[in-house]
């Protein structure tokens, strides 16, 4: 376009660009004198929580690591019924015809829509009017921070308070394509999560405009509702039995009459 319309003004839009990414866009579009209008990517009304889920092992299957999150969520859906907040859970894919049905129902008022939980793999159709989503749950992290912000950003568009919870284990972080920055974000337990995200995108912590009480690092109480109790797997029962057996031997006792591990 530049050779044809050398004096034309261009407008470039993006939902998630780091400061370096903004420079790359300007370079490729041959922008020399340009102005950037942007804001920090974190939203004041979205609380961020990151928790670990059980790791894969010879005794713990992939299905069980997903059930660790899904079973309590589905039990909550069963007990709350229509009062359960509209929730997006990111994990595996769906078909196009089903996606259209989902998007049409997500756009409805919560009292009119039959949907309460939606399973998705990506940011769930950019541009869709999903203003009623109040919870976003990741069972395993996305590949990069840009995808994470887009997916979390599906919540809170009504301005209501909402929450985004990310569950991970070491196998998740070892997946091909998962960036180092995502690994650092998941393992971080010192820096405010919103400051971490804003810093990644090139914004100073003081640019957020609010004091964060809405991440699990700054407010540990946020974890309470989402730290599900991990079931004691068979291999862990063995560890417990061995530990008690060694303790008994130390006391010079010869037998254990009965042992129950719950």
C-alpha cells in the first residue's frame, strides 16, 4: 500500500501485543511517525489464581489428573444448578456446528441460556459477545502469555467480579511449545500475578492503576475455594505404609495389627 498511497494513514489493531511486538508491527508496515495507544492487559475485575494439579505417574493416569479439577466443578454445578456461574474450561476441542450452538447460547442472558460450562481449546471466537462469563478454568496452561490473556479475557466483560484459575503440573510445562514465560508465571509465588503479566507486555507495575488484592500471590484466600483435596493414590498409600512401618521398627515393635489409609 505504501508505494500506491504514500501519504495514507494506517490504523493497526491488536488485542495482545508486547512493546517489542508493537515495534515489529510498525517496522513491517513501514510506519516512521506513529502513535501507540494502549493499556495494561490485566483487568481490575478479574482475580487470578494458579494451582498445581496431580502429576502423571505410573499409578496416576492423565484422566485422573483432569478429574481432580473436573469432579469438584461438576459437583458444584449439580448442587447450584441455574445459579452456577457461566464458566469456560480450556482443555480439548469441539466441532464447528457445536461451536455455533455454543456461541449463540453464550450470548444470551444467563437465565435464558441452557449453558453453564463450556469446554474450549482456544480463545473461543474473537469478537463474540460473551459478556456473562464469570469463571475461566485452565486445566493445563496455554502455550504463551498472549494466548493466556486472550482466554482469560473472555471473562468479566459485564464488569462483574470474576475469577480465572489455572491448574498445572510439570508434565504440562514440559509440553512442546509451552514458553518459558508461561512456566515462570505458573511457578511464580512471589511477584503479583498482574504485575508479572503487565511487565511481560512491557508495562510498569505502577501503570496498573490499582493495588492488587486479586491474585493468589497478593491474596492467598483466593486459593481456598479452588484447592481441591488430592485423592490418596495407591502409590502414596504405599509410601504412608512404609513410613509407618519404619517408625514402628524404630520403636522395636514387631507387627502392625491393622492399618487404614483414607
